[in-house]
């Protein structure tokens, strides 16, 4: 694997698992019709700050790259500027999401997208469990959440029968539980008492199932 491709996948692994990082990278290549063998540093820079970042932002609620991905972009910028006249800095999308409407579509038919969603929620501060449950799939993160899956499913079904709902949360002795219907699935987050409840509600509301709610 060429050096730049390896660095991209390592940088993406700061956000998701190595397998998901590889899948995300390949999807960005396919959708942008980019030939990696033909890219120089300037081409890699345009790919990373364009198609790759767009693909990452469809899954994770990030406004700009951080950590290893940010350093990689900086190194590619420096390498490009050494070979050519300083180009205009490729734009990094910074527009804040609208709080009142979902912005990030998740393709629930894609196992890699489901894995990315569950993993990103599990990394939120104070979260102690994440469950993504659909008609024929289940993604669970962090210990113990699978034991709650039947109960959470029943709660979701009861709420849906009474009235379609946007998000449900409850406080119990150990902390908070939040449930959100997402297309044909439900997303549940269990969080500790010190977790920022408003932040978690906002994050859950920022997702939308590809094709809209069912």
C-alpha cells in the first residue's frame, strides 16, 4: 500500500475501527472516481479535504478534521506548496448543523455505516452503552448493553404505538437512557449521570436514516 494511502487509513482509525476506516476510504475513492496511482501531493490534498472528508462527515458529526487527519492535511499542504505556487487553501466545511433538523444521513442497509454510527456514539463523553437495532441486524457497543436490548425494543414499540415520537429519554439510578427511532431501526444510548444530556440529545437528533424516517 502506498505511503499516503496508509497514512490516510491510520488517520481515519482515530475516528473508527481499522476495518471501517479501510471501507470508508474505498467508498470515497469509488464515489469520486479517483485513481490513487495518478495522484501527486496536490491531488491527495484535494481528495482528502474533498471526497474523503465529505464521506466521513456523512457518518460522524464533525465540523473539521482533528488529530492525525489534520496533521496529514497540513503535511500535504506543505508538500504541495513546495512544488507549486502557493494555492488557495482547499476549503474545509465548517458550517454548523441546524439544531432543529437532522443533517447526517446514515445508510442503514450498509454494515460499515451502521458500525461507524454505533462507534461514534460510543465515543461520546459519559456514554456507557450504545445499541443500534434493526429488522435483521444489531450493533452493540460497550459491555452490558446487549442485555438491555429486549427491554429497549419493547419500550420503543410501546412508544410507537401510542404516538410516533422523535426521542425518548429517562433517568434511572445509574444515569440516563435515550431512545431514538431511526428509519426502520432504533438507536439507544445509555449514559452515566454526569453525561451532558443536552449534548447527547443534540447528537442523536443530528442523524437521519438515508431516505428519511419510515
